[in-house]
C-alpha cells in the first residue's frame, strides 16, 4: 500500500500543536468552526487509514486470502513491517471504535438528559431562577433551551453583570455550542491526539459566547468584569454527571469544569484586548492540513480497492 496511508496518522499531531495558537489568535467564531471541522476530518481520515492497514494485513493471511479467492501473488510482496503494522492498526482502530461509540452514547444520553431537564424546569420563559444560594449559571439545550441561574449567582452580581451573564448563556443556546463541543469530544475519543483540539473548542465556544455578550451589552470590558465576578462567586459543585456533555455556562459549576472551559484569566484578557482579526494564513494552513489528510485517506482507500479488485479477479 502507498506510504501516503501513513500521513493521516501523523497530521493530528500538527493540529495538537496549532490548537492553542488558533484559539488565542483567531476570532472565536472562526476558531470554533475551524478546530471542530479539522478535528472531525482528521479523526475520520486517521480511522480510515488504520482500517486500511489492518485489512491489508488480514487479507494477506493465507486462510483469509483463500476464503476470499484473493491471489497473494497479485497483492505483491509483503514487507517486513506490514504485518506488525497491520496488527497494531487493528488494535488501534478497534480501540477507536469502542471509545468513539462510548463517547457518542454519552453525548446522546447527556443531550437527552438536558432536554428532559429543560422540560421539567418551571415557567415558560427562557431564563429560570432557582431559589438556591449556591452560585451557578448554565445553559441547557432543549426544546426550548433554558438558562438556569441560581439566586446565589444573581445576588453576587449587579444589574449590568447579570445582563452580560444572561447574554452569554443566550449565545450558547442560539449558536448551538453544545454541538461543536460534542463533535470535538467525539473526534478526541476516536483519536487521543486530538484531545488538545477538543479542549481548545471548549474554550473557544466560551470566548464566542463572550463576544456575543459583548455585542449584546455594547461593552467588552463590562463582560470581562462580569465573568470575573461570576467566577469568584461560583460555588464548586458539578451539575449532574450525565448532563455534562450538553451543559455550557459562562462559569461552569465546578473547578474541573472551569478548567475544561478554558482559564478565566485568558478569557478576561482576551476581552480587554481588541477583537482578534481574521488571520487568513492560519485559516489556510489548518484547512490545507485537513484537506491533505482527507485526500490521502481517500486515495489510499481507492488504491486498496483497485488492488483488491485485481487480486480477486484471479
């Protein structure tokens, strides 16, 4: 098989190196779309490449070749590393399938729990205030999506900060940020090299919501101030575990969640700086990276199909 089949296995490591610069230097809207799309393409390409390596090794086994009426002579001479590489690829693609399926199930369960919880909340307005002195605020996707804010969080904020907080949560629902984070987590579950990219997406959706809130209230410094106050007031307690894949908030309810969403100081610093410009060079590099991985994986699949068809005709 052509050596290009190995390229999709290496390119995710480059996205790992680029994830942090992309999340810091691009506008968060562009960074979110770019990182999520690139992670999905790279995860799919790497999985396809692993599957091709595994299958190419399996069909060279005499028993399998005989069963499939495949001519080993037409397949060409084997290399010393083909069988070990195929065995390793088989293990890795099986692990990717298992972890990816488990992550997909968690996402579906989390989203279902979120929809169910959104329906259970009292009232019909989008924002729901819970009579709880624990300081927390988060968005629950659903039909309709709901914004949950506790009395403890409202008591910790002034009127302008409350407006910024609610605008942030509305942005999460309006822009379907939970779909971006879920897709990035699925890609990272299938390929652990993409975990930094998934963490970067969790940060950029928060930054995206920050910028949307700044547009809504007309003051980026005000949003930065509101985030800082909300972070200081937030009570360290998690939402229900299964609902976590679908829950997003200006400041997550637990320390681990705040870390996953991205450091608060980075978000505050970004809001106090000018809005990031459109950097075409970075956009082009990452798009080319994803395109190259996809083309290599599809080309390897096409070559393997042609070879298999030729070997099976004898």
